[in-house]
């Protein structure tokens, strides 16, 4: 399956099903709504600074991905009979064979296995695309993200930098 058409279903810890699928341009409002439901602390862990709003240019960058050098997935739950984006992940190729990876899950849905599912699917897409490594800088207090990386089943190297933990995940 091509990355831009990707879709899979996972069962969460609470028994609900979540769809992990490719981000679409029409997800713009749903993605912004998910950010709006995310706490300042969670956004700080994702963006390394307080970020409540985004410019139109930033939103365009996050929503309009090419599925080659920039791949993005969303996690979608059915809530009150309608699909709701509750998380997302992406990678951006930074050099041949290597991409930077990032994740976010809104606060109400953290701890259900959504980040783990996003990691598994994004890793499979990256491996299929021929990438060798995924890299991330993670705030040391973001133990949930570090746990997801350590539990990914991928080879992992970490290094401490002044304000972050640098993570390298081996895909091959």
C-alpha cells in the first residue's frame, strides 16, 4: 500500500478501535481541533516551547505533505458517531536514509496505546520507503515518548544533549 493511501485498524487498551491512516488535506479542521484539545504541557513537549496557535503557512506545512520526504499519519476514533482525530505522527527526511520523527496525542486519549500504534505504522512506512534511521529530540521529562521509542522493538541509541535526549531508531 502506498503511504498516501495507508490505512490500518488497531485495538486500543480500552477495547476501542482506532484507524491509523494517511493524513489528508481535508483533515485540516480536525487536526486543528485536536491541537485545541491538547494541553499546553503536551504541546510544549511536542514543540519544545509554548505553542497555542499556528500561522496559515505552518498549518499548510503540517497538512499538505508529499508522502515522499514528508509523511504524516493520523489516529482517528469514532466518538458520538463521528470520526475524530486524536493523534498524529510524521517523519520528514533530513538526509538520505534518515528522517526526523514526531508524535502527538491529545490529552484525553493518552495512555491508550495510540502513540505506540502510530510508531509501529510510521516505522513500517519508513522502512518500506528505504529509510535506515528515524531520529528525534525528546525533552527528558517526556517519559511517555521515550517509553514508546524504547518499546518499539527497533534498535535504539540515545544521547544526552543540554536540553534534550537525542534518539536514533534503527529501521534495518
